[in-house]
């Protein structure tokens, strides 16, 4: 049995590892894990080429990556700047910004893992462009790029896509991470993320992918069973300053990791993917190392990691698995997508 607390240096919190809990009995309803074969084009999909969206606009007959302003944005340039005065000690402020949708491909039936490495690199080039364009706006302080994949994380449309939120504020997790990195450099003179990379490389048990310019691994402090990080080897505050070769290596590392995810259980692997990059408020973020974090919610093919009393009620995280075991599982599967023989 394993009872252990592991320090999460980027979130500045403890994660309890209790791997012996993974196989405890469950009687609750399981997550539906059956795979539905999607068509290449869906006439009722508002992200497919030539189809109308909710706003009434019609998508062009696009052939590569397609970007448009979200028809249902969570923040917008027209958000009210004058708000009602909140009662008592409460505070409020405007939430302005720009929300966009980025379609990876015109194909309705593919995923990021099923694209070619070149197509993933082309998508990352678009991420660079979005960060530079939106981050240059005076009212934008942070550009968040993220993908929700799978019904279990609340995706309303299976067409492969991600979203971009350019906001007048920095999300809390990023604030905590930046402060942790800043404090580490002040205390040690070193970069926190480079120390994480050095520790993971030296240990080796959670190391999954490495090429000339990028790596992928399950960190020592993983919270979800298959928590993963993909990062360039060189330190960059954001994706914007990666060279073409670094971007290609990052695309290859991310692609291989996602293929291994899908191959693990021979099914589309749900996850939340987020780019952790520096704010665009003009301050010095040379202590930040851009990386991609992936949070898969499943512990088994049909079993979610439920956020319950410790996580929601007490603000602590209990991991039901050990990242060393999960990394070994991922290393054991093929790096060629299981669907490749079907196409």
C-alpha cells in the first residue's frame, strides 16, 4: 500500500498519492466508453466547412486550420464597463476580452492525435499567431489556449477544435505558477521548470518522449492518473518565441503522447489540454518556461477520477494511482495510432 504526499512545485500544494485505492470496488454508473464512428463531414455540425453557425454566419470551405470569433464568448469587447455596486465587502470588475475557436481540420472524424505531425506543427504556428496578435492588444493581459476533448469533460461538439481566451486578467492557476517560478529563481538562482526537467530526466521512470528539442513526461507530482506535461527543452516564456525547428519537435512530442493515450485503451482518450504561457502585460517573465499540460479525467476506460470531499470540499488532491505505474503503461503501447490501419 502507498500513502505519500508529494509537493507540486508549480501549484505550491501537496498531492496525496494513494495508489492502492485504484482497484477499490465501485457500484456507481460508469462513463460511457464506447466509440462512435463519426462521418468525415457532418451536415449538422456548426464547425464543419460550408455549414452555418448559430450566429448565422457560414463557415468558408476551409482546407486547413480555421479560426473565428466564438459565437458564445465568455468574455467580449462589448462587456459592460460600469457594473452595479456589490454589497458589503464584495468586489467586482469588468471581464473583457476576446474568445475564439480554432478548428484543427475540416475533417469531422479526426482528432489531434490522428493528424500528421506536420499538421500539428501548422496548428501550433496558428497558436503562435493568436498569442502575438491578441497579446499585442493593450486591453489583453493573458492569452489562454486550451482544448477540451471528450463528452466527459463537457465538449458540446466533437469536431476537433480548441479555444482561445484573451482576457483582461490572468487566471489564478497561472498566477500561482508564475509566483512559484519567481520565488524559486530568487531563492536558488535557477529556473524551476529546468530543475523539474533535470529531476525527471535523472529519475527516468516517468519520462515518455524525447527528441532534439522537446520532451513529454508524467510528473512526479501528477494529480490525475495520466497527468502529462509536454515542453520545449529550451526556456521560452510563451510559444511565440519558439523557432520552427523547436515548434516541429514540440509538435512531434505532443503527437506521440496523444497517440499513446488513444492506444492505451484503443479508444478516443478524453482530456483537458492547456498552454501555460506568460501573460502579455509587458512585465518580465523570463523565469517562466512555456509548457503544455494535459489532464485526462479517466482512471480506467470507464471510470472517472471523481472530485469529491478532499478535492472540492477541502482543496486538496488525492491521486488514486502512482505516475510511475501509469508512465510504464504508456511506454508499453505503440506510437502508431491504432486507427491508422483503418484509413
